[in-house]
C-alpha cells in the first residue's frame, strides 16, 4: 500500500514476511502465492507492500544471480505486491524449534553480518519500484553479553564499511538503500540514547534507526521524545515497525499468571519489563523467569510479545496499542512525515495461544486495514494508481 502525506511524500505500508517459515527462494515465492496475495485480496487492495525476510544463504544466491532477482520481482509484480524494505535482523533459522538468543548472531562485530547486509542491499536494489528508495532493518549491534571494547570497535569499522558499500551500490545501480539499526530490549542498543552513542560518527546518509513501536513500549520510552532526540542529532528514521507488546496491569493476580503461562513459549525470546516505584526499569530476558519470581509483579508488565494490531487481547490482558498510536501521531501528524517506510511485524502469529493457521492471511489483512485507517485519520491519503 502507498499513502500520500500532506507534505507530498509517499509512505509505503507493508507487512513483514518473517511470519512465514520458508527460507529457500522457491519457498519464499510459494509464500507469495499462499499468503501475501490472499492478504492483498482480503485487504481489498490493488497493491500491497511485503517486507521480505531473506535468510543469508538465499540472499547470497540472489545477490550473485540477477536472473533470480528478476524472477522474484516478476512474481511480486504479477501478484500485486511490491518490496521497498527487507528485514535483515534474523540471519537464518527464524522458525527453528528454538530461536531465542540465536537471532542475535552473527552480530555486528562479525564479517558475516556485514556480508549478509550488503547482499540484502544488492538484492533490494533490484526489487525496488521505480522512484522508491529501500530500507533494511538490522539487529542492534549484538546481545548485550558479552560485548567487549574490541567488538565495539570492530562493529564501528563494519558500519563504516557498510556505508561505503551502500554508497557503491547506489553508484552501480542508481538505487538508494539505507540500513536502520533496530533497538531492542536486552541488546547493546536498547534505548534511543544508546542508539545515538552507537551511531555517533556513522554516515547518516546511509545508516539510521529502525524504530519498533513494541520495543519502544517495552522499554517505556516516549515516542515523541525519542523522535525529538533523533532529529536534534541528525539521525534519520529509516523505517518503522508497527507492532504492539503484551501488557498486564496486575501481573501478581493468579488468573493473570495462568493466562500468561500460555505465552511463555519455547521459540522466541519475550523480554519483560516492570517499572519500579522510583521509575527504574526492572527486567528479565524472558517471560518464564518473570513468572517464576524474577520480577516483583507489583506494577504492570510490558512483554516483548508482538500481538495483532487490530484487536485487543481479552481482559485482563491488554496491548500497548496506545504507544503505537502515539508513535504514529509523532511520525505523521506533523507538517512533514518523519519516515517513508512503515511495516507491520507481528511475527508471533504461529505461537499465539489461540492461533489457527487458516486465519493467518485474514488476520494480517485486518492488521494492514486497521493501520491504513489510522493513517487516513492522521491526514494521509491512499494512492491507488
């Protein structure tokens, strides 16, 4: 989907295909037929955006085979789909039986992460619609442990090499692709201030931030304040992931704990945060330890568990939808749009306690429709041509 901001800029709206398990090129193309095209039809749209997830081996193959990129582009176009953004966070195996901390490796101190990201940029340059620029989201440098000064220095050098590589791709193809570091709870870059420190000296023409509204909520950051700091520092918002976290007002209640136990699943990490009376954040790296007593449970919990945007969980569970709405207002209600790439990233459909696979396409379509309506309410207009 494309929408026009009152400032005249185009805002691209997509959903992220990391919700689907296929990792080969044939499997990814099969996803387009099995899910993405039905999502478009269910959303009643002539065209929708898909933020592709390409694992490392597939990205390397595509980067080396222009004909394969052309094939993928034809499949997208034929089905009324387009791609302006890629999710470069998971390297491979995002739907393994257990993912947890494996999603943070290789980190930005390792050459494989740079090679993978540049492969993605080469592929995206071949997929971009005419006149559009591309974006890639990537991990927040690394999981916080262990992160040495030597690794920090290597990551800084690799980000410099990334900027040079993106510049060269633009020179070779005439297409601009930028990369956004995505802050996440528990990582080296968790908060906006850590992001600003980590990106100090980085070429902001090519590298900025990917803001995930779920992560902002879990870390209790104020969206408008974050965007003000980024603007003052000259750090661009390359991409925004529209996502909501799971929230509970009274985590000590037995009925709440019983419900939350169904969300403590084995595949993904669900970092949990509780604000103390003094305002300091208490946290665990997963929901299981929080339920086992690692958090006091005297104040509300926000849990890194992406829940569908268009419907609230049944009480006493809730979502951080108000934070997402604040984020959308801060991004698009002003005179100028802060970003041009917005992606729905509810990758947790398959592990939701009540999920049924046959409802996946209609569920994603409902998320996109809900988000489109919110953007229209902020003064954007849909582009149909």
